[in-house]
């Protein structure tokens, strides 16, 4: 077993804001100002498709794997000495379009996770290719597993076989279903005995869909550490690995978890 008590607290900054529809340059400029407010955080989280809004116009909007947002994220991560993450539309090397989360480290390395569950009610499955693998990233000894929006509805994909410390969701989750968001996030924290952080957007997108925000951080019992409500800005939380370790020691439910394999 890993000794979590030796890990430092993890400082999160959640950026909940509006997005300019189909305007990458405007979103870069908007987020640069907000990112300056996030200085001092270890991990800065942006919404899903933060360069465009949640668009199905993948052919017109996709960036190459080493495109302008890849370079922009690397520079912002270096400048702020923090990991910065969020998803955007990428054309992969095989020509497929992906809703891809980029994990930009201050040392210049950029890792990624491709959204597995595509939101068919908006036709996402017709315009994007689903991811094939889970991802697990390490930050200051913490194990962080990223997921994207609709992934939240699928507990098997969120289930923890990796000794995850933090489940991280980035989203464009509409206000019409905010009560699903607010119920499922605590469930994922409780069932996986880990912290959960989730970032959503606010405002209205180019198709007239409204977003209520509700970005939040939850502890391993589903208790709220941060609730951004419908605010527009940067919101902070700090996670304690020693508290997580103590709870898992008192309540080791994962020892009785069912073993299974995923067949994709």
C-alpha cells in the first residue's frame, strides 16, 4: 500500500466561466486573464471543449495534435508552474476527431485522455471517435484520473482499479440536467473512496443551451469542500492526502470490491 500520509496537500483551482462560441482566440485571451488569478495552484482545471464550446462541428474546428492550443497550454503551464487541463477538439494522427483532454505539465510534457462516452443525444457519437483507454496521471505523488462530462453517468468506467486519489471531471453539463450532475458526483466520491473535482461552464452556448455551473470539489464521503454555484471566476480548494488515508483505514470498503475486466 502507498503511504499517502507523506504526500503534500494538493491545491486545486477550478475555472468556471462562459465560453466564446467557435472562437479559439477569444477563449485563449479570456482564459489567460483568469489563469493569472489561479497562480499558486498545483492543478488548474478548465471546462470541456474550452476553446469552442460543446460543438459538433468537429471537421471545421479540430486542431492537430501539436496545434495552437497544445502550444498555448504548454506555455501557460510553464508560466504558472502548474498543471493545466481541459478538453478540446483534436484531429488525431489517424484522422479521427477526438474530444481530448490535455494534461499540460510545467516541464513541457503534455499527456491526454480521450472521452470514452460520447453524448448521443447531441449526436456526439456521429462526429467523434470514442477513447479506448482510461488514463491515470501523477501529480506530486497524487494519482489523478481524468474523465469528461457524459463519462460521469457510467460507474463502471469511473470505478477505481488504480488506487485513484482524485477523480477529475471536466464538462459542458446543461442546466436542464443539473440535478443529475449534483447527485452523481457525490456517488462517485463515495463509491470510490476518493476525492472528486468537477468543472462545468456557465452562460449560454451557440445553440441556446444554458449552463448553471455547479463546479465542485467533494471529499471521499461525498461532502462538499467547494461549490461554485453559478459564479463566474476561479475557485480554490485544498485536498489532504492524510485525511484520505485515515478514512480508508477506518472504512476499507474497497477490500470487498468486485474484481472485473473491461471489454471495450
